[in-house]
C-alpha cells in the first residue's frame, strides 16, 4: 500500500525506490519550496488515509528526512546518508510527539521517506 501510494503521488519523471524493509527513497527533480512542502503533506495524508482504510486506524505514518543537491552534498551516497540521518531524527521526534505533520518539509528539498 505504501509503495503504490508513493508512486501514485509522483510525477512521471520522479523516482521512487524501496531501499529495504519500510524505507523508501523519492527523488523530485526541480521540486523545492512550497510545492515540495505540499507534495510531502499530500503523501503524509495519502498514507494516513490508506492506513485507515486497510487497518481501520492510522497505524502507518511517514518520517521524512531530506537532502538537496548541491547544498547538502554533491554525490548520491552523501545525499542518501544525510537524508537517512535526518529521517531518523524526524522519526525520533515523531515518537516523542515533538514533530508536527509536514514540519521536516519546511527545511529540505529532496526526501527519503520511511
């Protein structure tokens, strides 16, 4: 459900890949600022709605971490490492209840979703 939802909410030329387990990488070429924030909010909502339909309650959520080229790193490995680090930070904030939906989207331009 998560993989299909992510694909459905991406443009033809966006990239969605499952890294393993429950971790995905999304690449949104040219998507920054408010349009990116809206895309992340749409993804969060779509996952929540899908989870409600399948599970009867919102058991699935997104923790988003992101890195942008060339601001954060200039190679793919470094971008993934930075996005992964930020994703785990966001995940911890979610667990503690300190992260509002879409908060991470305000700061970053490309994302990894878990």
